[in-house]
C-alpha cells in the first residue's frame, strides 16, 4: 500500500501524504507510472465508456460503494456487556450460544487481552466487482434458480478484475468509529460519535442513519472480537453446518421490532434484518458471517417494491497481534434482489468484495473524540427516509479524514439503490431498474 502521492504540479515538490493509502496495483511499474497515476487520481469514473446493464461505470462504482462499502449491522450493540456472562438460567438455545461465545473469546486471546483494548486502527485494501445481472419473470424471491425466461448478463467489469481501493478504519470504546474508503478515485466516509451514525458520499449530502447508531459490519469481519462477542452474546444457537470443510456452530440474531420501526420511515419499511455467525467447532473462531435484510419501499400510491440484500463473508487468515487474533483476509458475496410490481421488473445483481488487512494496531495514542465528529454539513433524514441531492465539494471536519484531495467525482443521476435503509438514490416511481 502506498501512503505517498507525488506532487503533480512540481516535480521537485514534496509528496502528499494520503489519508487513505492506495494499493500498489494502482502504481504501474512502467517508466510512465507517474503520468498514469496522475490520470487515475484526477480521473472521472464516468468517462469510462463501459456498457454495464444498469448504467455506466460511475453507476457501478456508486452501487458497489453503496452496498458493500459501509453497511451497518442489524442492531446497536450495548457496550456495557461483560464478556464473562453466565450461561445459567437461560433457554438451552441461548445457553449454548453463550457457551460458544466463551470459546470464541478464549480463541481470540482471552478476556484480559480483549478488555485491555481501548482503541484500534486497521488499514487494508479491497477489490470490488459487480459480477452478474439477472432480470425477468424467471427470478424468484425465495430461490436462486434462474428459469429459462430470465435474462442473465455477465458484467463486463469482471474482465478487468473489478475496482481496486483502500480503506482506513479507526475505532474507540465505547461506540466510536470512523471509516474512510477510496475505490477507483471515489471516496466515501462513514462513522459514529456514539450518538449518531452518519455517511458521506460524493452523490449525497452527509446524512445520519435512522434509529440508534449501529456498528460497522466490516468490524465484525474478524477485526473487533469484543464487538463480535457483545453482539452474539444475545443470540441463539440454531444448529450446525459445515463451512469450507469446517464443522461450525450457527448462531442467529434478529433485529427486534422496536429497532426495525426506528429505522423505518413513511415510504420505507424495514421488514426484517437477521445476522448469522458460523463459529468453528475446532478452533472457536468466527469463519463466516451472513446477514439478510428486506425493505418494502412505496414506489407509487398503489405499488410497493421490495429489496432483499443478502451478504455472506468468509473470514480467513487469523494472525496474532499483541495477543489478539485478527483476521487478515476474506471475501464478501452479495445478492441484491428487487421484486414486486410485475414480474418483468424483477432483477438480481450479484457483486463481490475481496479484502485484506495490511496493518493493525491497538490503543492508539492521541485518538480523541475530535477524530469521530460528524461532518459539519450533516443533515437529518427527511420524513421519506432519503436525503436530497448534494454539492460537488464534500467537506469533512474530522482529523482522521482528508488531507489529500482526490478525484472531483461528478455523479450523474443513477438508477441504483444504496441498500442501507437510510441511503437511497433509486427512482421510486417504479421506473428505476438495476
């Protein structure tokens, strides 16, 4: 990962320190690497004339970042949970889940090591790609089978290996976190100051999530063992399953009706949001994370559109850092299914993210509350649950964000949906398609 960007205006000038490091792949080894790098940093993704079925390359990047970039977990996680809760006086399914979490805590380093962490930093790289688009009457909400009368399109972007980028994640107890993610010159930021969770993108105003602040799903992908333990301590064990030749216990947790109602709005209803954790019976480690949520969106007076998002993450390459096991690589597969209205408008989009962790550190000196302040232009959601259009220049106020000015991304109107329940850019007149 490169942390410095050359001075394009003066060859003898000092390099710029990038707040979000750029993967080595973006620096060609050829003699013209600096002109190529300059072209990448100052490029506009919309210029690439790639014929994706749901829009240009810019729309694809917008979709990838909206869905995979910074999703949140189903419900807030109490920070005052003790990791040594008793397994007694609970139903058998809950007692089994608590016992499995005890084993997980031991496998991740133990109570003392996890409780000694006050803050953490992680830096890594990602490769995202939209791999397939299906549409037509042959699609079913309850099945992945594609019938003869459905149209399947392989996304051309796969031939180029997808979109590459890097991210930096900061977190601090009890409920503070901040993520910066740059993919192909487009940057999004997200975070929580413990009172409100927010997101900032080039195509929307900075806006807050509905309901109480929730942690980042990416933190559950082997980066924050204490958060994972606190989340699943209230789960139930629903059985066993083999994942990649590993026998696992399956823990399940559902968002309660109160949380779902708080995340809903007049036009958008969150029907359900469920998460599953697959814990190895042999090692005690979390090896797969799965979650699914279903939204009902009022497209017109008499019609509703349903969006079902399913994410499945394999978590691999655990390494011990300061006595704590941290996952250093993995892969997330996403299925985005749209149905309702008439069957001709049913569609399914599949996308993937491969990620790896380059650096991890704990108990960061000087990481104060100022590093997690929301942007100064933060707006609350309006009554229909999605924000208004945004200015081109996004300004951030936190210390952990933005010293380098990356691409000035001019985003055209896109018929895509960023599927957290508070962040949409689809046309809700029923005409928007993926």
